[in-house]
C-alpha cells in the first residue's frame, strides 16, 4: 500500500490546467448550485454528492497527460458517408457540423507522459455522434495500439460511447474485430493496457476493447453494459436487479477491477505504470 500512498501524495490529480466547460447551473446528482472554479479544481466531480460530470476529449487529455506533453496523431483521418445514409438527416452533414464546432471525431489519440512516464492515450468523445465507434475511431485506436505494441509503451484508454456507429453499418461493426485484434497485439507484446470506463460505455465499445484492459477501471456511477435495461427488459420480460449496469454492479459481478473516483485516477495510473514496468 505504501507505493499507492506515495503516488497519492506525489502525483497531481490533474496533468494540466483543465479547460472551462459549459455545465448545468445545478448538480444533476444532488441539485446544489455549482461554482465553476471549484468544480474544475475537483476534476468536474461534485464536491457534495460525488456526481461525475461527462467530459469531452479535450478535458480528458488535460486531466491525464502531464502539461505540455500531449502530441496528437492522425487528426486528418476523416469520416466519409460510404453508405449514403440520410435518415433522419444526411450523415455527412452531421459529421461536418461537428467538425466545424471544433470536435474531431469520437476518438482522439496520441502520445504523452503521465507522471513523467511515456504512454499512448486514446479518449472517446461522447459529444461526437454519441462517442460511437466509427471507421475513423477504429483506425486511430488500432494504429495507436500497434505503435504502442511495437515500441513497448503502455496504452491508456478512456471510454464514453454509445457503441458502434450504425450510420456506417457493417463497416463500423468491423471495427470491433479490428480493435480487438490490436488489443491482442498489445497482449502478445506484453505491453500493459489500462482501460478507464466512464459514463456511459455501451454497445460495441463495451463489447470490444473497453472491457479488454489488463486492468479495467470504472468511474463511480457510470452506466456500463451492452444494451440498455429497457431493451433487455422488453426482450426477456425479466425484472432486472437493483443497480443493474452501474459501475458498482459490474464490480460486484467481476466485469471491472475497480471503481475509482476521478480525483484518484492519475495517481492510480501512475502507480500501475510503475508496477507494470
Ligand atoms: Zn452533486
């Protein structure tokens, strides 16, 4: 335990200064009014009830990576509407609007350091078509894992995803096999893979790489599963147990290895990097 305590004391809870994000004026968990600077200082976790706010990829990078260490890769890989998907509106139009708003696909990846140690980092962005696993996301994830495997640099993933991007049809589903094969390459090379599951991690993302980490870490209260409880109930006519598909439920049933508050994530990752090196 001494090593964990040391990391708790030595590793800052944030890698760099977190960007300001637009938030509801009251906490969705407990309803109290929130002061933005205080919330930011606590990694966007409510100090009253512990509600963990959803964060975009930019914030996750600032949270995990040491300041000034992030080097993003493959930002120019872009989605194309190969299936000419037009329901409810043109898929290409959706993608272009989000790109104009400054988001760059549902997965961003690159290299950085964490407490001075080099890592590959990939973060989903739920704001981009629900963080869906797309051709671009799969390509960025697989390329990063392949480079991590060949260079022996540990891989850290932050998930927040509704599953595979159905607007890309079977081509999105193929990404599950592709990223799983890339996880296999990390495994064969003996390179550690730490997977962090945030709210929500569902569908093809939970069914592929997000739950394949050497260590799977979930955020408190995060919804994690394959299909939502409403659909399961409709299909099975069964009453689902209390807390079904929460991070805590998944911990009790062996799907994740730990449920960890966001303020302890960086010290824990630093500890794991040291332990696995
Ligand atoms: Zn709260």
